[in-house]
């Protein structure tokens, strides 16, 4: 079997199991980046697989919603929320609309590079993975130097989540969570957490199901709070409670 670093050199090829990839993008107040994200996702290569793009506007207030209403892309489906439900709520809507055999969660803020989709898909096609996390902290991924405290608390939360779930992940709160249709139907359709509780709830539930979970290194280009980053200390506390709740009590 190939060594983990050789995964980077594998090419996506047609699969008898996987035919379509659904890319679900929660969107909230991303007027500055949304068109670029759409363009990059549309151009991203996933050789041999059909691509489905689903955007969920979570009641944006900055002009994003109006941009999406005027979008003229027949290959992009847009869902509009009447009320703001948070990242988790937007993903719930996107998951219900997804028809793909593999689902990729993509943020709308350009912190993660859609041109790395094939890297995320390789474990499904070559190693029979059920779930893949794109880690910002594995060594071989290109990254812009992040802020210390943001990285520290991300790693601290990952350690805490690992203690709760008894699996070892280097980046629980990564945007890039990718999973097959079986996981979508058994877990994705039944998630309860809105906002940023999605990450720890999803992680706790896939750990209990004992799916084959893999990580790959991904590039990361962090933005500042001034540039629109939504995660804050209150959200971190919410994530801690959700990790406890779904690891120990549900």
C-alpha cells in the first residue's frame, strides 16, 4: 500500500462507486469573495466525476443575497434562507439538497483552495475512506502564517475533541469535511446543531459510527476578523459544549 505522502501524487480516476461530487457552500455576508469562490469552485478539477454546486445563503445582509439572486450560472443551485440559522443550519439545507455520492463542505471566504479537491477525493478512490478531513496542521500543506492564538485554540479544541471521541484528528474545526453518501444519510441528514456546533457534533457522531476516517494536508490562507471572519470566543465555548453533549450524552 502507498505511504501517506504518496497520496499527494495519486490522480483521481473514474470510479464504479463514485460518480458525482456535491459541493455545499454555506454563505453569510460574503459579498467581497462570493463571485470569486463560485468561479474557482466551478473551475476546480475533479477528473472523471460530475460536479454539483449548492450555495446556501443564510440571510445575508451585505449585498451577497442580491448578487446570488442575479447569478446566471445554470450549474449552480442557490438556496435562500428566510432567517439566519448559522453555518450548521445552512449546511443542513445544503445536505438535504445534495444528490452526489461524495459531499464536500466548502466555505465562501477563500481561506481554503478548491483546486485541492482531488487531494481530498483520493482517499475515497484509492483507500476506501468514508470521511476525509483536510487538515491545516499536517506538515506538507502550504499555508499562510496564521495568528498564534487562533491556531493555539484550534489545536487545543482538537485535543479536547479527541479526548471526548477517542479518535485522533489534527484539525477538528477545518472547513474541509468530505464524506460519502452513506455518511450523509446516516449522519449528515440528522445533525441538530446550528452555527458552529456543526464541527464537534459531526465529529462525535462519525467517531461513534466507526467509519474509516482519514486526514490530508491542505493549504490555508486565514483572514482577519476585520475581513469578515465569523468565529469568536462565544462560538468556541458553544463548540466545547456541543463536543461534550454529543460525545457523552447523545
